[in-house]
C-alpha cells in the first residue's frame, strides 16, 4: 500500500529545491542504480529522435547534470552531414548553442564539473543557465529544439512550463520530453510498484542516507498525469503532431510533438 502526503503548490518548489540539493552529489550513481543503467539508453533514444544538427539553438530544461546536452553536442560533432561542404559545416558547428537550464545551482555545478572531466569545459557551444522552466529568460521563437528529461514532473505548474516551451521555440521547432510515467501491464505494474516504493527509497538511504528525497521522487511519478492526459496538455499549449512512445513496458514515455 502506498499513501501520498498532500503537498501544497507553494511548498512544492521549496521541497523540489531541497530534494535536488540533497541528491545532487549522488545523482548520477542513483540514476544508474534506480534504472539499472537504462536511463542512458532512453536518453540516447531521446537525442536520436531529436536529430540534432550543426548550428542549432537548443534548450535542455531541467538539464541538471548535462547528460542530455552532452549527448546532443557529441551527436552534432560526430555526425558528418553529407549535404554540407566541410567549410560550411565547420562554421555551423561553431554557431551551435546548447543551453542547459536548471533551477538548482548544485545540479548545474555537477554538470559543469562533468563538462570539465569530458574536456568540454571551454566549449563555447555549452551555456549553463540557472532558471525556472515556468519563466524562461530566453526570447520568443529563439530555439530550434527543447528537451526536458525527468524534469517536468518536478515543475509546480506544468502548463506554465509547456507554454514557455512553446513561446521560446521557433515555428517548426520541436519539444521532446522524457519522463517516468504510468505502467499499465498488470504483472509488471505490481513488480514496478514494489520496486519503486520499497527498493528505491531503501537504495536512496543506503547510498546517500536520504530516504525521504527518493521517496519524493517515486511519489512524484505516481502523481504525474497519464500519458494520454499529458499528451492533451501538450496539445493545449499549442503544439501540433503530438506523439508519445512507451519505453520498457510503459515505465518511460517519450513525447515528440512539433510546433506549427
Ligand atoms: N535532466 C537530468 C537528467 O535526466 O539526468 C536531470 C533530471 S533531475 C531528475 C530533475 C531536474 O529538474 C533537477 O536538476 C532539478 O533541479 C530540475 N528542476 C526542478 N524544477 C525545475 C524548474 N521549475 N525549472 C528548471 N529545472 C527544474
């Protein structure tokens, strides 16, 4: 049995801030433990669906540790675009801008340190921005792409974040969201419930001595709207061609809508 403690809207952002400040230093390790490393494959899938290109202006919101942004940048750098002459491709590569926006400075610090470790510390294409998904500091129609991985369920007003995503995207720009969502397959659902409500908080306690933060992460998944409901929220924000894909028995969902 599981019970949800009601959280008032105004308390949620404070609580989310505390949770990610607490988990920041162990976040990568816990991500691997909680998903048995699968989050890496899901992020690869997200980036392959995005199909990044040289010169693109991209915004990764709730980008925390830079995991998605690094993949986008590495894809752009490693893909040879046959249609482009080398000199044009080099010029475009230099214009590429991947903005990593996160509300939590501790998570951004983890990301910046990881960029240093990867030799991307001086890379001008990566821009780290402290900011709120609900009130982005970027101009209208300024981005070719917007991604948010395992972030939107932590935002207090999801509709505001979606409307901000729509505002900053150029016409034809793409919004992609990777999120933990609802499992519908009966036996798998029971296993998943047991794993998420019993094992994950215990693992959190063992690794970081912080059961409560991991309890919150699990409960936030249960509170998140169903796939269909979330798809309709994305469409209500103005996006067209809204699609979603269930990954691993419906544990993860991916949306790849397009703005008009
Ligand atoms: N995207 C990263 C990944 O997949 O590894 C990090 C995901 S982590 C579960 C969620 C992130 O959302 C945290 O870094 C947290 O600080 C950030 N976050 C929560 N609320 C936010 C908001 N309103 N605006 C921007 N970022 C937010």
